[in-house]
């Protein structure tokens, strides 16, 4: 059991592939003459593209990792886990808030061009959140983090918003990292204070799924006047994905302890089939399948997809011990936070140069190749940074 707690390779592999695909589809977005099934569907469309399944899979993985991370940490100091949950959630929400404000940066009236502001803000995050524990003295750590904080304060001071109602930094939405942070906060606290009891994780998962369904069916319209004050739960979609991951991990642990791992695949496939059917049943009554609107069909179907995909990863990686095929993108699974932030440095710096891709790589097959290569380069850079002990930690 100790080896199981220390490292679950299937989670690393699933995370690596998901992070790689996230970088790929984000870069591919807006590239003309590329397959539409790889991209997000339109806001009001009823459909599902590959890009629409990536974020749910990532939230599912966040849930998968929680029981193992807490089991490992509880050996050191169980009392510190709640504070660790809060600080980690705050860090994600904090960065997500700045990422959301990048979208409303008013380059026309601000002192700095947007690419400069974006890159400086991202550099500040690197200085603040790099893991200094293995390579630096306390003095060096405090100096570097202090510089990061000072830099972040400076970019806050010069920020101007394009929203006439909010001329400075303000809440538009929480950003991807912010949504992950809120989901992690709620679900990790549920797991911790329930002591990982399986039926509690299942009940919490069902609660958030049905909260999302009820919200879109209009049964919770009476909450509209206070909706702005209960954003921690939102409409339940993000928490449903994360609780699904927690449930599967706890189930994995219990079945492994009892020598009944084969039941894991039976359970995941049966639950996935139920979710697929329920997703298509409510599809026509609750806004169709839409990531942009967090509809119940999107939640149910994407959770089912994550269950099926992870079941395959468990079989291939954990049971058959086939992990080497992931090695080429392994840093995306072990240095994930760094991988996520690196494009926020690359794109602004690219915009500040006069470099242009060859025309072939601007659309169609060339655009696909470019986005794949870009994702590989980002992952390679994350791996290179990890080798020289540059790894972000929250």
C-alpha cells in the first residue's frame, strides 16, 4: 500500500497527456482550416469538441490526486492539511484572478504594452512560487520572493482596464486556475473532514451533479438573488468533476487493499455508461451539451469520458507497467504548474518580436503540426527547468 500511496503512475500519465493536449488545443484555437472537432464548440452550439473535454479531465485528475497526496502528507503532519488546502487554493485563485484581468487590459491607455505587462506578471509568479527548498538558502528565497512580490505590486499599480465601469483590477471571472482553486478548496475539505469515507465522497459527487442539473432545469431560480454571494459552489459543475476523481481514487485504494482491483474497471465502465445515458437524456431539456454554459449533459458526458480514459490508463500503466511511452511528455505530468504558465511567457515574448511563422504553419495541416510542436517544446522546457531545479510549487 505504501508504494501505491507514494506514486500512482497512471495519474501522472493521465495528467501528462491531459496537460499536453491542453497546451495543444489552446495553441490551435483560432488556427483556420483545422478540424473543428479538435476545438471548442461555439457558446450557443449543442456539441462537444476535444477541447471541451480537456478541462473536465484536468479537474477529474485534481480529484484523483487528492487522496494520495493527503495520505502521503498525513504521515508528516495531518494537522497542517487544512491550512495547506486553503493556501494552495488561494494561490490558484490569486493567479487565476490576474489571468482573467489580462483579458481586459487596456493597452491604449496603460503605460506598458500588453505583452510586456503579461510577461512581467508571469515572471512575478515564477519568482514567488518557485520551489526554493532544495537549492537556496532562506535569504536567497526571501530575496527572490520579495522581488516577485515587488514586481507584482508594480504591474498592479500601472494596470488599466478596458471596462469603463472598473478602471483597475477587478473580478470578471476566476480564470481557469481560479476555477480549479475553488473546486479544490471545496472538494479537498470535504475529503479531509470526512476522513475519506467512500460513501461520503459518492454522496458529495451526486450532490454536485444534481445541483448542476437542478440549476439548469430552473429549479434553483429562487437562488438567483443570492447567486453572486455563493460563487464558491457556482453551479456545481467544477466540483462534480473533482469529486468524481476523489471517489475513483478512494475506490481504487479500497479495492487494491482487498485484492479486488478487477472490480474497479467494472465499476468505472458501468458508472460511465449510466452517465452517458443520463447525459443524453437531459440533453434536450437543459441547454444541450455546452462547456461554455456548464450544462448537465456536458458534465455527465465528460465525466463518463474521464472514467473510461482513466480506466484504460490504470490497465496500461499500473497493471501492465507500460509507462515508458509517456516519457517524452512526462514533465507535463510531474511539473504541471510550470507547464501551464510557460505559454504565458512565450506568447507575450513572441508578440514583442518581429518573428513570424512560415506561412505553411499558419493554417491547415501546417497549423496542426505547429501546435503539436509547440506543445512538445513547452513540455521539453518544463522538463529542462525541472532538471535545473526550477519547479513551481503551490
